[in-house]
C-alpha cells in the first residue's frame, strides 16, 4: 500500500493506503466518491471511463493510480463548475444522450479533442471519438453536436 499525491479537478489531493496497481477508475469512484466516470469493460475498449490526464483523454480503467502521481486528472465532475462547458451545451442542444451511460466518456473525449485540436477535420473527430462506444447509437447526434464546436 502507498500514498499518491496528484491534482484532481483543480485541487491537490492525496490518496493514502491504496494499492499502486489499483486502476484510477476505482480510486476515483470508490476512494474519492466521484461516480461520474463509469465502468464499462475494464479493458480500455469501450471508453466510458475516459478522463483527462494532463489534458489528454485516457481510459481510467487500466491506468494504475501510481501513474498519476504529480499529474493533473480531470473528471466529468471537474470539466466545468456549472455544467457550462461548450461540449456540455452542445450535448444539450442536440439532445445527444439516450440512456446516458457512455456520455461522461463521450464528453471527456470530445473536450480533450477540441482543446488539443479546435480545428479538427471530420476524420480527426471520428478518430478521436471512435474510442467511446454508445450502445444506444447516438453517434449521429454526437457528430452533429461536435460539428457546432469545431472551428473552421
């Protein structure tokens, strides 16, 4: 067991007495009570567990908590203070969610894409978003919401 210090949603935190190999997802959900990040497959294939690590979208279900030491982690809870991130607004305008289970992963993947590549082409958007699966098939609405946000 060990202790790890990192920046979580803008605040420095310390996790004590945790297994270094514990996936970040479980540290977020079980140790820190942040349940917006969902568990899907546990093998980094579905993407519903997507969070940001130093501004990049990563799958938290396979990343050991030891890997975030002294790094910056952002979850859906920390994306914006009042749920007013542009991606969240576009999701609402286009009524993207159906069941909603994958949406935190979808939103986090989209937010990282737009932050790192605000002029992404259609193929770059599709490539960035293909790592998060939606069983309800809301892909056309996701694509429409993102089209509103990409700067030409």
